[in-house]
């Protein structure tokens, strides 16, 4: 098994005093401190804050100009075309804009590019199609910041163009090394990542940028308070879904949006979302950020990967019960198909790295010509997890080679791709992910130059596991686990609290699950207390760990379920398990050593 470095977070605070003031366990205070809260006020806001944690969208660069332009177009009944994106962020952003503009009385339609036919984002073909359809104004969402040529064509045709996006602004570096940001000819650009934008938290997704725009439109138009409030709460759910689905960091405003959005989602009567939750087997009252990220979100994305994102958007726009149920089941079936394709191609990619010269590369450029381009990003992420190296997964299409990249903490992928920009016909992204196109003859050059440029050390290529508190399982109680729910929603940037304990004895081991995919352990602490543990890595990985740690003979005995006295160290998340009316503590084992 690949080695990981366990690191304990050690941030100082008056834990006992803050515990008394806040009325929470001192360990919970430590968890808050590890999430960079220092004062009582910051911790109280984090635990109990609500709508007041959201920032004023009016401060975003381009917002006032965008609102003025769109209000004028709505008043003149000019037809508006929304151009979205085929992932969950683009789908939810398109829905937010369309519903918001319709509520304002706008003449509005949408177009989500087809992943294979159109490619990502706004292009000249989509502009010319909109013009032929009689559109006056284009509004992008989750794309457009880099669509220089398409926007230029739109302006040549006399169209008004409003870009709403959250991606990095493209730039060039001059001979002196100075960065010069590029700006299209769009009438208005609303993007919190623009240079000198005063918006206090730029790390929001495209759906939230769209949400901020319609929020400002409602206010500027003087929409009646009751109608505005109902729409605000409805659209907030989709901003939350986009935030989690686009893997934004759940801190500051993002966490507040998701926390508030989940509260709405748990009680919504929106038939489209209720139908999808039912089709996925999710109890609506218990839906969490996990369900958005790993159950609902992949269903949205599957439509854009394998067919067209219009299927997912149709589900959101359709409010008839039977039609929603059919569409929801179609999305679930598409996602099952996507899962099978992903598993097969991930296996091929990992074997290719293990059995070729790629294994010695610090930056992996993996070429799978037969892989469906729509799942390249998922597979790149899986390969990165397996080897903990920046990974670019390249596929072959009718238009040439296309790929997706996924990175690690110490490697800014967008900046590194920018250094070899001449290898690509097109590329874009951010620090942790990227998409690109290139000619086939450039592939080996790309691999060579990325690795020549890479300054990654062995320490950079060792995954760090950040432990919140080294804490015996004996300390865990059901009330303590319930108190930890105050820290939700969990996700990127606000991970579930992680604890660690050494010298934990394996009393019994078994393989469980419908497909026998999980390891169930009976564990004993040094004080003699017994706990049930579940390890969600594959049994094969756990067997490898046991052999490496104890040798094959003892590892074999442990796997038969025998009690051998063998002890391990674990990183764990305590959880509550309820089965047949009986509630107990369950230890979710994340890492072993």
C-alpha cells in the first residue's frame, strides 16, 4: 500500500474556557480551532450562523452593470439566450438564471452545449445559432471568461453579451514576467476572480454567481417581498447543489449556502428534486452534502457525460410528477452505466501506469485512446488517488486528443499547463483540475516537458493525512457524535473530523456488504472496551496492509477471523449506527498503519 504521512494538527487556544462559553465539548472547540476559528465570536458564527453569513452580491465586479443591462432588455422584451455548461454546476446555474429571468417577465431560452458535439462553453457556432434564432442577448453561466473569439463574433453580429463565470481569468506573461489578464469584448463580465474585484470571497461556483445575479435583479426590480423570499429560498437549493457538486471548499460563504440550502432541500416539495431523491433511495429528511456529492451529483453529471445535460435540466424544469419520476430513473440508469465504464477504464489506466515507464514519472500523462472522453476527469482523479501524483488522462476523439487533469496540493495544474501552452490547441482550469485539447503528435512532448518542469519532491508526493485529535475511542459517546453534527455540512475544505488511536487490537475480522466490498472489525482498546469498526477500502487493500505489517502467516490467521492479539493504529471518524431500532457507536476507519 502507498505510504501516507500522518500529521497531527496542533493549534493553541484556551479550550476549556471556550468550551464553557460556547456550551460544547473541549474536543469540539479543538475541531473548530483546527478549522482556523480563533475567537468565541468566530466559533459561534460557525456553529449557529445563518443567512447573515452571506455576502452582498452588489459588490461583485460587473454586477451593477449586468443588472442594468438585463433590466433594460427585459423591459424591451428582447429575447435572451442562456448558454450553460454540461456539468452539475452549469446545469444548476442555467436553471437558476432561467427561473430568475422568467420570474422577471423575460423572454428567455437556454442552450447547454453537448460535450462531444460542441465542447466546453461558449463557441462561435453557439453564437451564430443564437443569432439565427433571433436572440438579442447572450448570458453565459459557468463559462465564458475565456471565450474571446466567440464573444468577438457575437459583437460583430450586434448582440449584447453578459458573461457570468467563476473560472480563472486567462492571462499572458510578458517578457518581463508580468502577468497581463485578458478580457473579452463582452458588454459585462461578472466573475469574482477578476482583478481588483472587491467581492470578499471569490471561491464560489458558477451557480452561486448566477444566484447572486438574480438576487440583485429581484431587488433592483422591486419584486414583492413575499414572491422574492419564496424564489430566494427555492433557488438557494440549486446554488447549494452546484457548490457541493462542483467540489468547492465548504468554508465561509460556501458553507453557509450549503447549510441553508440543505435545510430547504430536506423540506422541499419541488417534485423534480423529490423524484430524484426517491429514485436514488435517499431519505429526504436526512439528505446531506455527501448525498449531493456522491449520489445526486453524479446523476446530474451522467446525463452530460453519456448523452446530453438537457435531460438533467429537463428534470429540473418539469414540474409534472410522472414525467419527473421517469426522468429521474433515466438519470439513475445513466449513472449506473457511467459507473461500469469508469471502473473498467480506471483498471486499464492503473495497470498501464504500473506496467510501463510512466510509473517513474512525477506527473502522469496517461493515454487511453478507447476511453470515452466524458469520463476522463473521473479516471484522472482515481489514478491520482492511487499514485498521489498529478494526473492527465488523455483520450482520442474525432477532433483530436482531449483530456482532463487532476492535481495534488503541491502542484498548481493551471500554472504548469500554462508553461507549456504551445502544446495545446485549447486548455483551461484551475489549481486542482484542468481540461485541454491537443494534436496527437504533441502528446509525448507534453509528457516530457511537464516532467522536466516538475519541481516535485518526495515530500510533495507523499500524501498528508491531517489528524484533528489523537483521541481514544473510549472518549466517544453518542452525545459527542451528535454534537459534531454542528460542524456540518462536511466536504472539501470542511472535512469530517478525523481522530487517531494507536495499539488497537483486532479481535475479529469479517467481509461484509452486498458485494462483499467492506471490512468489518471488532476492535478492543487498551482499556478493554470493544467497538465495531467498518473499513470502506477494499478487502484486497486491507489484506495487503496486513501482509506488509504482520507477514503472510499472521495476516492469514487474522483474515480467517481468528483473534491473534495483533494491534494496529487507525485514523477514524465516529458514527452512529441504527439497526432494527438499536442505536450504537460505529467506528468508520479511514486509514490504518
